[in-house]
C-alpha cells in the first residue's frame, strides 16, 4: 500500500495561520477578526503583518460574526477566528442569519475543535460543530487532515465565494501530506487504493485510518483510505464508487456520531448504494480533561479501534 | 429632496400601505411599522444618500441602512417601493408564496435595497459596524445607519456592538432606537426596564441625540441632520427616537397588541378613513 511518513508534528491551526498570511499577501481584501484569541488561533502573524486588516473584537463572538458579515458587503473577505465551540455553537443563529441565509463571503476558522483539545475539558471540546455547520444551507464545511492541508484549505477557502467553516485542531499532530498540494473543495482525496473495505476519514483521524490500513494489510485485508476533507459539499460520487467496489465501510472522525462525517456518508450510501457500515466516532457523550493522546485513546478514536470496526463490518458483508 | 409637507404626504400613504398589506396578508407587524413610518419616509427620501436606480450590494459611494428589527417589513417595503426600489404594485405580494417581499427581509429573493437578512433580533448593529469599518477601509466617506427596536436592546449582542463601536471609534455609524416603550408581552417597563438609555450610551462612549417626537416630520428631519453633523468626531452617534406604536390610527395608537396583530377586514376601512389616500393605493 501507499506508505505515508510523519515528516513532523504540527498543529493544524498553525497551518491556517500560515495560509492566512499567504492569502493576505495575495489578496488585499482579506481581513481577519478574532475575539481575544488571536495567538491561540494563530492569527497573530497576520495581525503583525497587516495591522490595518486585523480587527480585535474582544470577547464577543456574536458581534464579531455580524461585523464580518458587514465587512463582506464592502468586498472584504473576512476570516473569523476563535475556539471552534465559540465560533459555531455559541453563534449558531448569527451564522445562520447573516452568513448563510444572507450568503456572505465569510470564513469561520474554528480552532481547538474536537476532543484532542485535551486538558481544557468538555466545555471547549466541541464534537458537534460539523453537525451544526453542515446543517446550514449555503455553508461549505472543510476538515483538513494535517498542517499542510490546513494551509491549503485556508487558501482554497479564500478563493471560494460564500460562507465556509474550517475545522482545526489545537494539538500537534502528524504532518504527512505534501506541502504544496492544492486543495480542491468538494473533491475526496484517495490516499490508498484497496479492495476489501473503505475507510472514510476526516481531520486528525485520517492519519489513524492510514495506520489502520497498514495493520489490516498485515492481516491480508486491503483497505481503501479516502480523506473526506470536505464534508459539504460531499463528494457523493467518490463515496458511492468506493463503497460499490469494497462493499464495506468504516467512517472515522473526531466528532459525535450524530450529524458528522459518518452520518454524511451513511446518507449518501442509503440513497445510492446501501452498504454495511460502522462508525468510529464518539457516541453521544461529552469529553473530559486529559492529554490529547489520552483523549483519542480512551474515546476509541485510534487505529486499533478502526481495525476493530473494520473486522466487524467485514463480517457483515453479504 | 422633499419638503416636510411632501414627506408627510408620503408617510400618510405609507401608513395606508402598511395597513392594507398586513390585512391582505392576514399577518405581519403593523404597530411598529406605523410608529416608524415618519422616520423611514424621511430616511428613504431625504436623509440617505442612495440611489434606488443603481442599487449595489456593496453600497460603495452610497449610505447604507440596516433595519435590525426586521419585523417591520410593511414600512420597510412600502417606503422602498415609494422611493423607487421596486414597483409599488409588488406590495400586494407581501408575505405571499413566491414573493420577494418575505415576512422578514431577505437577500435570497433578490429584492433591491436589502443587503442582509434581519429579524432575529440584536444583530443589525454588528452588521452596521462591519459595513462602517468596510467603508473606512475602502475610503468611502458615506454613512451607515441602523434602526433598532427598544425591546431589541434586551439582546446581549446589542451591547457587544455598542461597546465595540464606542471603544473603536466607529464614527461613521448612526444607530437609531425606535423608543416606543412597547414590546410583545407588554410595555418595556413591564417586561424589562430599559433604564436611562442616554446614560447607557454615553457611558459606552457614544454621542446621543434625542428626538422627542419621532412622529413629527420636522423633528425627525432636524434630529437626523444633527446626528449626521456629529459623525466623524471619533464617536458613534445614537438617535433616541420617541415614537408611538400604531401612530396615525387612533384606536391603534399605543396599543402593543398591534405589534404583531393585523386589522380585520371589517376594521380596516375604519382605520383607512383616518388616513387620506394621498398618492394612490397599490
């Protein structure tokens, strides 16, 4: 199978920060807003290079979303940065009304998403954000898999016209994708071809899925690994084509069962190609404090957990 | 520019439109619409520097208005149509399936003059601040206006925006408060005492202008001119516009039930009898 090397350990939020500076250099209309967390969400580099294009909003996320919508009217391309929970769930109605229903060209950068946030605990560990954001008409939902892809996704978000949610984690995670690969919104990324089962993964769990595929290969099971970095619009064709080939699916995400990648894939398969399927996700519960490693392990989001679900679903194959 | 007399004439027709639209739709919000009819008429025809024939989403080179209390669509649409943003005859489609005149303002249906959905209360000032900052960034010296219900001031986001605009010197923004002391569940005093609005805004570093009678066209014109003269001085400007909900129809005035209740087909002629058809009904 295609082997991927860990080139470094980097934070996805930092990939966004680098991408933001780069898109800021390309496009003078790109502006950034943050709610007293510019360092945490890695917007400080942009703020330093473009002080006149960075708006410090204070601890007031709802107002920040409205300001971004107003700025977009004037031709600006606002990037709104905050902890994922506080720039999605906390301001869901603001996003709904002035970004999605009004279809404004604003990018929401949600850092510290998922349970791998770790020590801060469940108040800050959103695992519902994909569900919330993908429910909204006009919204595009991007969940890059590593630092390099987070940077590329940021550039792609800037080029796309319309509201975008960009989901980013806090912790250092394996960086394994090429550093100059363009990001195509809505196009699933085939990372490994296989024939016995398909692992659809997003975000931090793409690396785990690749590890799971290597483990399965040693057992003689050929696993296809597809990175669904765009939850919406979903690449239904790629999902259906792979499921039709392998006839068994496991979805892998750092999110709740409800409404995330798994449900997105399940919906596509139910409509077009009913296929035995298992979820690797967090089942209807909140997180807790712990190290990122402890969280991923204890909430069963590891390669070994994916392998276990793979065995289970393969038994269900007709 | 219209004379005060001409604006009064238009406002009377706008009030007829409001009542006829809401009764025909059997829904909508006539009370606040009647109360703000004078201000909205003054804004559309005299105060705003804008061009209905060349509406652009970016509003570059024009003033912008965001009505945050989106439920007063009857007065928004009537004044827009009378100003020439779209055909007056389209008012008869208000709230009907397939209309551009949605129950609350929307951009999705492509009505010229609307730049942002509103009606989920508390959000319009933030949007106005963003547009005002955008104008500063693009070197456009036109102004951004917002309108808010007084009950809407109970929304927390309003105060986030008020704090931001004062602290960040957003001095190309004029926010107007429709101070009619009424909201759905009763008077503002009964529901949630708003306290001393002037002191509140001043403590947030705003300049305050008071219009004692927002249903007196001359006072509206003078007050808004004064507000405009106070922009560009490092502070946002707020206009506290005292109005009467339901103004113009004696049996609707000051009655909060007309916030979201419409006149029956039987009561409509009694109300219209108090409002001369000055410009022709739609």
